[in-house]
C-alpha cells in the first residue's frame, strides 16, 4: 500500500554526490526553535492528505524495497506543500533494523534526508499546520519513537557501579531527527494547540514518559526538553503530567530503584515549581513530603542529587516554613552506612540552613545537632570535615550563637572526643577551631559545659569500673561453685 501511495507523487533520482544532504550536528537538538514566520490559512487539500495519512500502512524495511525520495518542498506550489509534508511523513513511517549497518543503507539514507527536510520545513514556520498534518506527524513520531526497551544488565541489578558506560542506541542518527522534528513542531507558532491536544493526548504523553527508561542519555535529554514544552503549551494536560511523573517517582523509590530518567524529570519539575503561585496549594506540599523527601532514600541518589536538591530549595524559597519539614525528612532518611550519601546530605543541609529563619531553626535544632554530633565523630574523615565546615557559614554560626545554650551541650562531647582521639589531624584542627569559637562566644558557659562533661565522664568511668568488678565477682563465684551430677534435664 505504501508503494501505491508513493507512486502517485513525483520523485527524483538521488545522486550519491548530491549536495542536498544537509549537515546534521548536535546543534539540531537545541532547545530554541527558529523564529516562526507569518502564518498562512489552511489550504483546501487537507482532507485528501488526512485520508492518505490515515490509510497508509506501516511496513518494516524488510517488506519495502528501494524507497525513493520525494520531490523537495521548493519544487511544489504552496497549495501542495502540506500534502507533500504528509506524504513525506508517511515515507518516514518505514522502520529499519540498525543493529546491522550494512542492511538497507541506501534506504536509511533516503529516510534520514527526508527527516532533515521535514525538520527544516517545520522550523521555517511559513505555513499553518492542518489537522491531517498534525495527525500525520504525531503518528510518524509514535511509530519511530514508541518502543519497548530490551532487558539489560542494569535492569536486573547487575550494574553496581555508577560509573558504568551508558548504552547508546544504534538508531540514534534517525531518532535524533525525529525528536528534533517533534520539538520544533510543538514549539512552532503555526500549530493550533486546541487541535493538537486531540493527538498529543494522555496516551501519547504516557508513552512519551515510558521512554525516560532509555539507557541513552541523549534520548532522555531530548525527552526532557520536549515534555517541558508540552507542559508549557498544553495547560489542560498539566495535572495529568504531574500525576504521571509522581507515579514514576513512587515506582522508582518503592519498586525498581533504577534511576534512568529521574534526574531529567526532576529538572522539569524544578522549572514547574518556580511557576507555582503563592500560597502553595496543599497538593504541592504533599508532593514535597511524599515524593521529593523520600527520593533521598535510594542508594542511587548520586545520579539525580543536584536536581533533587534544586527542587527542594525552590519549595523552601517560596515558603520558608517548609524548611523544618524537609530537615525532619532528611533526618528520617539519613544514611547509616553510606559515607558519600552523608556528605551529600550535609551539603544539602547547609543550603537549607542558609535560608532558614530563627523560628524554624529552633523547631528542629535539637534532633539536628544530635545528628551533626554523630557526623563530627565519624571515623570517615570526609563526613567529619563536612560537618565541621558548617561553622564556616556566617548565617549558620549566627543561628548557633543565638541558641548556644541548647546546642553546645549537645555537641560538646563530640568535640571533646575528636580532640582526644580522632585519627585525622585536619579533623582535630577544625574541631579545635570550633571549640575556640564557642569559647569566644561565651567563655563562662563553655567552662560550665566542660565541667559538666568531665563530671559525666567521671560517672561513666566509675560505672564502667563497677560493672567490671561485678562481672569479676560473678565469674569468681561461678568458679567456686561445686559441679554436681546431672545438672541438665533432657526433655524428649
């Protein structure tokens, strides 16, 4: 059927040394589309184009031999360009096997050049897209992009190293052009959003979100840009997109622990949160507590930590009273055995404390500095250093100084133990500097805390010695007890 459709249209021979093959480079995946020109009204031939787009069957390359290029857009009048656009889209619905580069190389080249021509046509923005054209482009993108990814070693948990090389799709030279075409189409001012939303619907968006599971970072980056443009252009789809992304996050945290696409989706949400109106809706606060905070739990947090931290900070900057809620969440998911995650948590904690107000700080300072005290005593020097570096921040020091009567007794024992027994000289020096800082803040209170600590330490030493003596007496009494006959009774 595809041959019958294409046979009705004029073709031209494709010369091997033709200069019509445009350059395809990384610039084609840029976010900003070309400036859209003046729109024209839809022409009268759109109904036949719709029939052609809807009736053309999709064939794999093995069933279609010798794909021939269609005439370029410049060789047809404006009234027929939209029909030709739909026909070229139908030609690009033919799929190929890219695992073997030697198969159908000529046909692949024809399709690639046709895609380049389509991208340039959409980017020019000289004609308004008819409904059949919108249907055809959505259909072509769906045929080329929506696919099931094969299982690989990461999906089964075999890739434990975060530095594993990503898997690149061999079909990327064509996929990149399809993504670029979709991006420029959505960004174009020549489409009617009310018409386009019928085809870029919930089903289309759901399939698009499934592609974020791709192992190819280039594909996920293109998807990020496209989904962001869809969110901006189709307001009616915004609640559905947010809900669908939430479900992906839930599935990641509680089921898969596979971080593909999480960083890119968080980047999208970072810009979405920026546009939230004040006061924040309860829906958005629930998203912070039930989605963003639990995203600190997975061991693969390093793959998306920067984007996650940015989203959290956007919430706190919009509503500062959320700072104490986030800190409680951090303390809840604080890593027990992963020192690199501890360093990341301490870095995020410092960012939050830089913008927290006094009231919110006082609500969480007791559990917070108990945790910081444990980090100060950490045998991993990077964790101890990062915790001590909090005192390099003037705002945090000011908060601590105003609440030293509560904070110093909590961390005094941690500081003293570091000075006495920590193995790392840099940690010991930093600890001494902080002790000196507290001494300068309030010498009388510092000495009082020091004396109290010595008293408690003496009590602990005395208690420990009494316990040892009691055990010795029990052992001595047991050794003197005579051994009788059968002391144990076996019960059958």
